[in-house]
């Protein structure tokens, strides 16, 4: 699992990519068959609750950057 403790070190582009990946992953959790992510994926090892919490933090960081 990747370390997302300090989102301030992420570039704007990386944060937007992370936001999009989280949104896609949350949609996949709602489907009947949620496939496992490969270990190289940025959200590997994250469950639905962790993704939602991370999305909140990412959105907050993007808002502070304006």
C-alpha cells in the first residue's frame, strides 16, 4: 500500500490522477464483481472505507490549492 500521509508533496497532476482513480475504484466497489488490483496499482490494498477517506483528503488538498 502506498503512503498518502502527506498529500502536500504530491503535484497537482498526481492529485487529480489519484482523485480519478479513487472515483473509479469506488464505482467498481458498487459492481457485483470487484476485481483485485495488482500490487503496482496506487490503490492496492485499500478497501472502500479507506478510499472514501482518502478521497475526502485529496479533495480538501485540491481545494486548498485553488
